[in-house]
C-alpha cells in the first residue's frame, strides 16, 4: 500500500475515537474525524465490526507499523459548496443537536452544522430550544475556510 491508495478494509474493532481496520494484511486506524464530513457522536454510527468499507490510505509509518485511513476523503467536501447552498441573510430550517454555555449547534443538513451564539437571542436558549427541536434560523455568515456558519436566533420553535 501507499499513501492515496483506495482500498477495502474490514472493521476489526471500534473504540470511542475510531475504528481499527485490516486492509491488505495491515491494521490501521480510521479516526472518527476521518469517517464523515458530518458530526458523529461515536464511530459505531458509521461503521460496524466485521463490515467491509472503502477507505483511502492517509498515512504510513512502516518503522512503527502504523497506518491511518480515511473515509470522508473519498467524498466531496460539503464546505466547498456551503456558500452556494447557505446564503447570508436567508432563513433555513434545522435541528438543534447540541448545547453549550456559548450557544446551540443547529444541524442544517447531513454534513453542515451552524452555530447560534447566546448573544444572538434573548432569554435562556436551553428552555426555548431543546435538543431535537426543529427551528428556523437566519444565516449571518458562511466561512468556508474555517468550516463555520453563524446563525441568528429564531423567534419560535417550528411545529
């Protein structure tokens, strides 16, 4: 194998940070960050033990017998087109997927998530916009280089 090769690998084990795959007689790590362009909570959302998946060889350290693989690299980066799909000043429907002390993350599609900062709304967002709530948000900015979309607050949860 060499870097850039596209091969098939069988999932040997799954951890919280990725999955170990065997490909062409070599075992390597498919890190959670290289599984999908979208946010995933655990690698088991993407792969299952024993499953055969198409991967690309990302890194080889033959001295230490370490290999790393990627899956998302076989797909087009959705952030390359985010500025065309999500326009500043327009409204979009999304789903609240996570909350932090700074604000809430809103999933706009399978791969793109925007952030609604607490400074962008009045009151306590955790009472108003619970996880899994469908909401309409305004896009304030799209930063394709840093993979960020800034959102403005909706007034209500969508029915």
